C-alpha cells in the first residue's frame, strides 16, 4: 500500500488503519461519532494527502480546462476555486474535482485519490490543445482542518488574514514557518475550515504546529469514517457511490456545475444539452427514515405498492440527528421533497421521506 507523509503518525496514535484507494489510511481514532461531533462543534484534522493534484500550465491551459470540465472556468481569477467534473463520452462522469486558478496560465486540478491514474490518462488523452500537464500527486501533502474552531487554531500560525479568504478562494503564504503553503477555504464537511497544500518534507512540522495551536480547542485527528458521515449529512456526492461513469451530472443534481456557455465545447456537451431540454428519468435524492432503520449502499427503494423505483447510493445513521439518512437515485416522479418512499431492508419495508439536504441541523 502507498503511504502519506503522516502514515507513521496515524499508526503511532493508534488509528484503525485500512486500505483506501491504494493507500494505508486511518479510518477512525476515537470512534466515528466522537470524531464527527468534534468537527461539528470544535476542530478536527484530516490527512487528505492521498488526493491527486495535476498542474495545467501555459497559454492553452484555460482552453484545455474548458474542453474537459463541465463548469465555466473562464470566470475564475487567480485565488478562486471552482467545483466541476470531467464529463465522459457516454453521459456519465469520469470524476468530480476542484480547479484552483493559481495564476494566469497556471491551474491546479485536485482529483479523487481512487481516480488519479484514470483521471491522468483521461487528461493526457484529451489534451488536443497542447497544454502543459504535470502530475504532482506524489509531491504534495494535504491536510483539511475543519470545524468552527479551525480559523482560531490556524490564525495563530500564519500572518495571512484567514477571515479575508472567502469560501472557495485561497491564498498562498507562510504557515507555521513554512513558505508558499496554499491555504484554501474549502472542505468536505460543511463545518467550515481550511485545506492546506504543502511539500511532503514540511508535513510533520505543519502537523505538530496545528495540534499545538489547537490544543485549547480540543483538536483531534479525524479518520475517513467520519469524513464520510460528515459529507453525507451535507448531501455532498461521493464518487463511486453517488456519482460515477454511468451517472450524468444532471441526474446527480449537478446542473449548477454544467454550463452551456458560448464557445465552451466540453466533452459530450450535445448529449447533456439534450438531456437538460428533455429532462431526466431518474434523479439523485436525499431521504430521511421515518421508520427505524439504517440505509445502506445498494438497498432497493420502492413505492407503497412495493415496486422498485431506485436504489440507495449512500446511507448511515446520522450522528447529529440520530435517524437514518441516505441518498439514492429514484424515478423522477418520486423525487419531490415530501414524497413518501420505502427502503427495502432485507425484505423489511421501512418508510422514509424525500428531503432536500443538508440533513444536519447544527
């Protein structure tokens, strides 16, 4: 298995380790619920160094990004971040990603760890405009410091005014004595906070400084288990569960990152334009359990007559709500919030209701 700059630290701290996307990663430390609530109410630190980073440079950088991504990167100015996806040629999604406008003619793409090789092959094979591409995934470390106390923790360590970095923007500056750290107001938890990008040789210096600065706020390391429950409470998609090569961005409720602007001829644009005009036959929904039960990936969703209308893509017991919550695809006529649907839990028909995420109330 691959390692991150923090793998030995996770093991030293007693984390429950498991393979994820080819990496030896911490799944939990003190327990998923405890870690989840730490992020919701205080501050927690995720090692996300397994994520992939591609640089796109040169005079054709923007042209390339406009061809391979669904969102309109032409609106980005240096310091801005954009959520987007790579559409494929059959109406699905290669991956969802972030685009960082680093400087004119220089962008960083942050892709999912499990898709690094697939995404790199996709980008190289679709680079018809001669953009300069560089896969730096093995040369960048990344930490996500999330929660309402994240800003108080991190501000001690940098002269950069973190309160002047709006959501989905970033600055580059000194952090914990390390120069040129990317400080990004992004995250996957819905609890606020920042993501830091740095060279692996500076990783432990940054880690130690963060944990010292956050001690007064009860800072804790957080594993991938709580990362999943946190993103699910917000209704954020997870690639491989809620979106994949067979799901269109319009079915997944990602029409807002699919921009049919003039001159942007991205992969499979005509198909997605047609789908938008004609409507989709299924939609990704959020739902809450009315009956007691926990939705799991792959469980069938039915109507009151027992007819299968879709399936669960993600589900859990909500740590903040103490009820079962989930996401899944259903036939469009059952996608309206308030609609009653049923979860087929191994033959038991359990009542649920379609809701619009986020599920979290705190």
